[in-house]
C-alpha cells in the first residue's frame, strides 16, 4: 500500500497547521501501543450487532493471556504506526525539536525496515519513507527560511533565505548521522531485548521516540561553531517575525502617539529576542536593523497613500495630513530608553504607554484641524471600550478586550514563548503609573 504523503499533516491556504492526525507530539507509551495492538487483533465494526469483541478503552480491560502471548505473535508490518512516527508538524515553533523527531524517526524506521525486509519489498518501503521524510523536511526548511530569511531580505539583507534553508537541511543531515552512529553502537537503546515488553521493538513510533530520548544531538555542527546561525535562534526569530507581521503600527483611529507606542512594543520585543542566550550577536543585529527598516517602511507606506490623495478635491489634507515620523519615533525611542534605564520590561512598557497617552492628550484640541487629535478616538477607548461593544456584552465569542488589555496579552504571550519564564510579564498589580 502506497502512502499519501500529503495526509500526514493538513494545512490551510497560507501554510498554517490545522491539527494532527495520528497523535503528533503526544507521548507514545507502552499502554498506547498495547491498546492499539489489542484493537488491531480484535476489531470492532461499527453499526454491526452481536459482535464478537467489546470495545476496550483501558489496558486493564485487556485479557492477561493476550499480553502473555504478544511476544510470540508473528511479525507484520503496521502502516498506521509509521504514520504515527512521522506525524510531525513542519510548522511547529521549535525547529530543533522538529528536526530531532524527524531524524530519529527516519533512522529508527530505516533500521526497522532493514531488519525485517529485503529486496524489492525493502526498496518499496524505503521509497515511501524517503518520500514522506523529504516532504516534511523540505516543508520545514521552506517555511522557516522564507519566514526569517525572507523578512531579512525584504528589509535590507541579501541571500539570507538560501543561507537559512541550507543550514536547516545541513542540521537535519547532521542529526541523522548522529542517530545512525548512536544506533550502530547501542542496538538495545530502548532496553527491550530479553524483557516481557520486547514486542514494543516492532512499533516504529515507540522506537523513534525512544531513540530521540536516548541520543543527545545537541552537539553543534562545524558550521555553527564557526559563527553561522543556529537552529534555536532561527526558531526564536521566526516567532518574533510572526509577531511583527501579525500586528500593524498605525491604527486608523489612532495618531502619532499610538503608532509610536506600537512601534515601541515591536522594538522591545526585538530587544527581548536579542537578549536570549541562543541568539548570536550576528543575527540579533540583523533582525534589529530589519525591524527598524520594517517600521520605517510601514509608516512610509501609509504616508505615500495619504500623499497620493492630496490632489483629490474631496480629500482634506489639513484634517488628515501625513504622519509625523519624528513624533512616532519620539515615543518608540522613549520606550527603549525606559527599558535601558530600568532594565525592567513591565515598568518600561507601562511608563511608555503613559508617556504616549500624556503626549497625545497634550495635543488634543476639540477645535483643532487634525481629526486624529480633535477626536482622539483610539486613546479615549484605550482603557474602556464598554460603550462601543455594549451590544456584544452577552456574547461569549466576541473579543471585548480593550486595546490596552490586548497589548498586555500579546506581550505576555510572546515573552513567555521566547524565554519560557514569567520574569518579563507585564505586572498589572500596581497600575499607579497609569492612574
């Protein structure tokens, strides 16, 4: 039976993972495998009456005689367990984990196939395995290299996408070599030989997992040691870029101060990324430069659109002029300065928001010409938007968060994803700074 490799993971139009089909990152336990084997030997047919077997959901319900005899059962190839072993999300946030799982699965399954098959049958199975693994590997390499390398190339750097893609492929190949070397010296790496659970060695999903646990592949390649990027920092950079791309700078109801605050949040997230021990100075500097370029171009894009409307007789350029870059950068630079002075992200963000709010309020003028300061809609709803969303009060699915709460939530989620600790969370127990 040939495997449809496209069924191993389902993706949406923009290459976003939807769900796992065979278990994904779930731990493969002895009980999982035992339940599968029992159900396979004692199938239940839907919609049939008077069936011979009853559904079994717990290992405790499996007859002991089945467990006692399992090591004596004749070997047969299990296609489903191959799919479980290779149910790997190529878009996962941790690229190193993805490559580790993929390489361990490839080596464990290859070893299994070579131990049980030969000739044309072996070739057919190996061709299937190679096709699936190649698909996942290339998808992951394309996704991360396009995300990180593509972002760098769009914002001032050359040849980054190919460089990152080559790194990912090289790192995968290196992990395969490490697992192969390990397995050649440690054939009993799962410690199953001669035990009552030796039957587990025929489950490729379980063996792939145990190989990954037994062999440490954290050793750096020569390329990494010489100062190239490493896989960990590519993962972190991808998380940062998703954050940058996913949230705009200029809100249609906002003004220079709200734009400066959003730009400041992007720069603080970039700074947090650059501080991580896995991130090299080389990539940190490039990403920081690229984010600054991204912000500058985002402002230019909006201003260019506004300028194109200046000659339109129905457009009032006095009421809606282009954005003042210097006013935007005053806020974003202040937020960075606050962090450098306080070395505390929570305080820097909260005081930066207060500074932006005060600056905006000082420009607010009900009789003025510029609508974004005359109305000041964004800031008036910043902490309390209950009037705006009153009609959705009883709707559980509607996001009624204020702009302030959304900023807090986005920062806290990002900070934890990047650092895996809560030290950099925005602390809301003392909001006197925003009183």
